[in-house]
């Protein structure tokens, strides 16, 4: 097995020669980055020199090598002896000091691959290449001081960018220039590797400068002098017997540690595959991933999700995009499956759930899948133990999964619950739980005429009025026990969530009508010391039953309201009629009928209040005969419902249960209700 690097640990400053293709080569079997990382970690030195003469290779391996060099505590000097091209240039950036021979060449370009497949697969590969390019850009940016965007512009223009030592120094990719090194004396670059760059042997001429620019590189002049390299490698093997034994013992320790780590990795991968053992093709995938030492358990879990995802047909040909570790995909698919199972899914959710790998899952199965996805072993645990770990593990998705389901059910129930308050109240927002003022400014009335001297009069700015509103918190806690999960009792906790959602809507409804009912139906006390409906406010009509004439009198009363300063009429018109449930039919009849039924039958008069109200609201939360007339809440708000930060829907928070054997979910709604102005409403006690 060939190696793309050689380590000479003799002497005060160990040297690493990277003189070959990086990682797994397509033309010969080579060692992987894992071997390199293991060997460099075994070096105990304060300084290391990494010498590079390579046309590149595997980007993932190059990134691993780069990070291994960066992690090493030694002061590392990266020396570009010949060429550092493609991913080899990436490794060069790992040096604390990057030096380049004056006759060496640096080449940077975007990663590329050879692929085959349909359009969707090719787009996926293109996304992968963009991801690798982004990772590389971060590395080049850190060394050169260029912005990541500037480096990405270099990588994504479709060109190979060659730099002489002087040019590389000018661009910030290296820190210094060393004496000339004859490339042919030690290069081990294969003809197959060189063939990748044959069409690009001419370097584009750069702008004139003090340093001469290389125009052409004759790669055929670079000799693959294997005999000289072998001689150099043989020299590195010359050492005292004691040093040789010491190195062999160190190698054995490293090998033993690597074997132990690999055994643990394989066991974790087997745990990831266990829930899907019955699926076709999973055994082959498991064996492949176990035998690939570069694959972690987390990466194996991602590949499992990708295989499962391919079984789901896209809706209307769309491509489903997932996050890097599959957490959002797992949660979304699981939530859909639970809602479908509970009979609470809409048509869109049912369509998205077709072919889901979670169809038929019990809640206990979701708990196990959450643990497996995060590499948490539950082998040997009974069902109570499995659910307990799923609830309490800091990395488990299970509590979040249930929270998402309950949150959706709660908000759907809240949104569909009937209410009447939103039909005549304004909606506002507050930033905290302090009292928030609502100001109403005075007016200047009309403009004054000039006096006999043609002078303008000074006008006093009238005082305004102020109301206020304060938000508070309403909510409850519901408990989900481990027993409910084991019994697969979906209805038990989803019905609680739905009830909480409807309760949130009813809570606001109750608060609004309780406010109106204060002071025997005259509403709350305002900042001026009077009730919302008061004789001084001019918004209480003479008691009269529902009729065309009495509603017209209510209209006139509202239209006579003046502004804060009393300078001009507001010309408000009725919009909503609010009555007790028993008067709703009569109210709608009067509002819609063509003629005034109280007029002379032989000389019927047209109904002068026909269509006066855009909405008639009747509610069982009011009794008796009192009615209220409201102007549009957008034009003249009277009662405001304010939500904290504008969040009009309740939300759920989850915490591990202390007094319950499971977990707890707290539903909360932050809002306040207040009367902020009297001018946009009137009341009539009726008869």
C-alpha cells in the first residue's frame, strides 16, 4: 500500500514529506488521512516542518490533514518545495508559517468530481461541491486575510489559479519565500495525476510588477525519480536499535488504541441500524459503513435517513431539502405521522405523510428512534426505562417531538375556536408587562383670522388624554406520563392540548366581557375617574327597546362625539351592534329589513337604519336588554386586546417532570385587555 507522505522523526525538528496524491487515489491503492492523523498525533516535538510537493487529491482527506496539523501543539512550518496544487494547497495553509521555494508553484481551484445520474442527483452533487468549496474558502481566507466572499469568487470562476512564490506572497497565501529547490530532484507525482492539469499548463499573465512572472510550466520536465526518493526514505530508517524499538512500541500502542476506537465505532453504528434491520438492503449498507473507518456513528445515522428519504416520493415533483444532521427532517416526518395517526392531520399533512417510514409507529417506537438517532443505547432497558431516558437525555429529540405535536394541535384549536371579541375590539402589542400608555391628542380647532394689524395669533396647544394597558400571563401545565407513552394513548395528551388551545381563545373572550360588565354594564373606570359609559362622556342613550328609531338615536349620539379638545365633531358612524343572545334575531332583522315595521301599514316608511351595521354580534355572555354600539375598531378603538410582542397565539414550553413520572408542558398566553377611549362606543339599557 503506497503512502502519500513520509515522516522523519529523527533530529530536533521532525519533518513530514507530503510528496504524492492526497488520500485515496484513483490510480493506485494509497493510505487514507486516518493513517496520517494517527501518526502526526504520535509526534512529540516543539517544532515540525511539513514539506509539500503534491498535485492534490481528496478534499475530505485534505481537510482532515489540515485540522490535524492545526491541532498539533508544535510550531508548524509548511514548506512548499515543488508544487502545492488543488487540495495540497489547502494543507499548506495549516502552517503557523507558510514558506514557498522561489521556483515553486501554488495552484488553487474549486473542488470537482466525476459523477453520473439524473438531474436531481447531479444537483445534489453540485450542492456537495459548493459545500466543500465553502469549507476550503474559510481556510484560504484565514491564511490570506481575504474575505470568504472574495475567496469564493476565486474558487467559483471555473479556472485554475496558479501563483509563483512572489505572487502567492503578494496575495497573502504564504508568509515568506525560501531558496530555490529543484522540483525534479524529489517529486513523486504520477503521470495520471499530472494528466488532470495538462490542458492548463499555461498560466494567465498577471499585471506587471517588480517580480518576473512565470508564463509556462513544462510538467514533462518533472521526473518521477522514485530511485532518489527511495534512497531518501532509506536514510530516514537509519537509527539506533533503541530508537527503533521505541518507535515500534509507540506504533503498537497507537494501533491498539485505534482498534479499540474502531470497535466502539462499529458498535455505535450497529445500534443505529437496529431499528431498521428488517428493511431490504440495510445489511449491506451497515457492513459498508462499518468497514469504512472514516464514517462515524452520526454520519451513519445520516446515511440511514437519506436511504429512508428516498422511499418517500416528492409531492408534485418537489425536492425535499434537509438540514445537515437530519434533525428537522426527522421531527417534521414524525410530527406528520403522529398527527395522521391521531386523525388530526389536514389534507396537506396526509399527502406529505404518504410513504413515511414512521407510519405504524407507536409512541414507544418514536422514543426508541429518537435515542437511536442520537447514538444513545437503550439495549437491555425495559419500556419504562426507554421512555425515561428518551424524556431526560439532553440530546434526545423525543420531548421536542411531542412538544411540536402538541404546539400544532394547540394552535390549530386556538385558531378554529369561535370568538366574538375580535369583531369589535382592536388588537395591539406591548413589549413587556409594564403599563403602556395610549395617548389621544387634542386639536387646534379652526384657524383664526388675522387681527386689524394683519398679525397672526398664537395658538395654545391643547392637552391630550391618556389611557393605559398592561399585559399579564395566563396558562396551565399538563402532564404527560411515561404510562401514557407506553400505552400509546395519543388521545389523552392531544385532547388536552386542543382543550388548552380553545381555553386560550375563551380566556380572552371572558376577559373582554368581564371588562364590559364592570359597574353594572357601564364598563371600567377610566383615567378621568368616570366609567367608560358615562353622562359626561356623552355616550349613554335614553333607554329604549330595539327599533328603527332607537338605533337611529344611537347613531346620532355617536356622530355627535367631539375630539379631545371639544373643537370639532369626529363624525363617527356605527359599525358593530353588540346585543345579548336573545336579541340577536330581532337586531339582525331590523338591520336587514327594507321597511320600518313600526310605521303606518298604509304608508310604510323605508328602514332608515337598514345596513347601518356591518356586523351584529349576539352572545350568551350578556343578559338582559342592554346593547352596545361600536364604531370601527380601526377608526375609533374603544377596547384593546394587547399581546406581548404581538404574539397572538398561545405557545408551549417543555420541562422534565419533577412531580410527574414523565414530562410537563406549560401552555401560556400573554395578553391584556383595557378600555382606551370612550368616543367610539355608545350604550343603551334598552326596555
